[in-house]
C-alpha cells in the first residue's frame, strides 16, 4: 500500500519546477512505484506559454481551476480549457 501526502511530496524531489518557471509538478505516483501509471498535481502559472511533448507516455489532464488555451501542433486545433475540462494526449 502506498500512502503519500501532497504536502510531504512538495518538500521532496517529487516536486519538479520547469526551468522557465511556467509550471510546477508534484509527482505523487511514479513508474518506480510499480502501479502501471503515474499521478501528478501540476500547477501552470498565469501567463505561461510553453510547448509540451508527450514522447513516451499518454496523459490525461483535468483542470481544477483557472482557464487557458491549448493548441495541438499536429492538427493546429485550438481548445479552450477551463475548470471541469479534461484533455487526453
């Protein structure tokens, strides 16, 4: 059984901050936990503009609060993201 708190994980190497300070991600569940999937709490800061590339994994993202715009570079589709929206890539 794995029991982990966000508060404790934020004080460990499970907290990752982007080099450009656009986001932070707290990795509550990782590959090394042998569950077959990972679980992250990611905060994207207001005004952030950056590229994401999912080379080695699939990901589902659920927006808890705030809003933003997502552009799929392979199709040039634009999506409005707001609280209660999920995107999967």
